[in-house]
């Protein structure tokens, strides 16, 4: 079989086809080295371990967040032989792996987003308490979902809960969570609160909640957000970006609604204080009315006494002024016919007059009128 | 029975307001009785809301590959 002789280009083309056929996409874990970004778009780095190193090439849009040399990462890439630049892995996705790297990557992202003010307290909005409509983002089969619903149902009723059933683990989770947040924010009638929950897991399991895409989506949500991820101890960046974070899915349910039992007790006390206030008011009124009544009686008694006194004095006065009193003292009232005689000029000698004394009337005749007495 | 969507928060704060007003003691008897009756009505409405209503859970179309 005659030896095949290739041109360089043919050889590169054929090799590429073989690679594409044999390795459409490979997943490799290794250490990040010589990581650099150019023109804010292209990403170059080496993926290495103790014995080997391979060049990788991608774009910034594939990054889960800021990365730095030394992180161990898992890369999905397509091996290619570039005609000029030689062999490299064309990046499809890249994620930090392992507790240490994940923590480190999260710290880098946290620093970056903190600088942008994404975690500022001032951005935090209060949650409606209680809400009526809830956008719930979690995996429908998860224990977190079951706990959240169980506790919510026990505590409160009348809620309209819309579930976005998504993956909460693995690479796909990042995109699905961000898409769910966007979906709820674009509904014709947006829910009053978004709840993103996930139970405990390893650092790798919770990786999505430390990704830049999810953290930014939570922060950018027009709808106030409540996020509860994993165990109490570690707080994911998504929780830090949320308006409110809870330690567990159950705790999230407790923060979101009051408890029916407490509310019923509170309503009972409200009812009795209503009764009590009313009776205090009516008692006060009754006392007031009584006070007024007493006042009224006193005033009446007083007025009555005053009147009686006044009457007595007038009677005495009347008595004193009455002509009869004068008659008793010896005066007499002289009349000529029915005319009162006040002066001697009103009579002449021999005219007939009558004199009224205290006990009788004396008819008499005028003898003489003497003016100089 | 289709309960009219009670706005729990709104009714609740109205009840608290009524209690505060009645406590202030500046009301005349007619206002107090009116407020008293309104307060009782709210309490009953909220109690029914708490006891009767169920939670409704529905799914929105989310991509679950």
C-alpha cells in the first residue's frame, strides 16, 4: 500500500475531521494556568496537571464568574488543531470543581460583585407580609420543595403559588434558574415575591448558586426575592444578593407568612380588646351622663333655692310696700267717690269723702281745709 | 365557595387602626360604635379567611432539560 503523502493543510483538515468525529466534546478536569482575557472577550488559559498541559481558548460569556490561576476546573471543550495556532481545546463550558476552588471562585466573584454594589443593604426591599402570589423556583421532586410547601400549607392559606420546576444541581441549573427568574419577571401579572430554595449539598452541588449568572439574576429581579440554599453555615452569593435570605427552605416558609394559629389567637385578643374598648367608652359615657345628671340636679336645686329666696324677699317687699301696711300703721286712704285724694285742693268744705282705714271704710264730710298745718 | 380575595394585610392594618383610635378615647359614642362594629366584622372576615382558604399550586413552563 503506497504511503499516503499529505500536504500540511490536508493533514490538518483530516486530523480535525477525525478529532471532531472522535471527540466532539470532552470533559477534562485540571488546574487553571496562564489565565488571561483579551479585549474583554477572548479567554486564553492552560489546563494542566503534574505531567501535562494543554492550551484552551474560549469567550468571557462562558465563564461562570472571575477565575484565577491555581483553581481546579472542569472544562467541556472540543479538541481542535488550528492551521496556524496549532492544537487547542475550544471551550464549551468551564466550572470550578472541588471545595477549595469553588470557595475561591466564589470569593473572587463576591469581591467583584461587592465592588459593583450588588450586595448593598440599601438595595434590599421588604417582602410583602403575607404575600398572596408566590413565584417558587426549585426542583419539584426535591425535599426542599416538599418541606417548603408542607410548612407553608400548615401556616397560611389563600396563596397562589406558581412553581418553576427546574434543576438545582449541575451545570444546567445555572441557566435554568436564571431563565426561571427572567420568566417570572416577564409574566403579565408578576408574583409579589420570588422564592428560590434548595436543600443541603456539597460545594459542587450548590455551585449554581455561586455563579455570576444566577447571582446577577437574583439581584436584577424586579420582584423581591427570598433565597434559601443549603445548610445554615455557608451563605451562597445568590442568598447575599437576595432581598432576604433564610437558613433553610422551611425557615423560608416561616419568614414568608405568619402562622395561622398565632393569627387566630391575635384576632381573639383583638376581638376582646374591641369589646373592652367599647365598654370603657360606654362606661366613661355613663359616668359622664351621671355627672351631668348630678350637675343638673345640683344646678336645679340651687336655682330653685335662689328662686325661693328671691320670691320670699319680693313677697316681703311687696308686703312692706303694700298700702295695707301703711293703714295698719295709722294712715288712711281718702277718696272722693272713686277718685284718690292726694291734695286739699281736690275737695271743698262739706263735700262727702270716704276714708279707708286698715279694717273699714269711714264715710265723712269735709269741715275745713287747713294748709298751714 | 369562591371567597372574594381578602387582602389580609390591608384588613389587618385597618383593624389595628380601629383599635388605636378606640384606645385614644377622643371618639364620641356614635363613632365608637361604628368602629366597634367594623372591627368585629373585620375579625370575623379574617377568621374565615384563615380557616377556609386553601393554597393553590400551579406550574409555570420552565425548561427542565
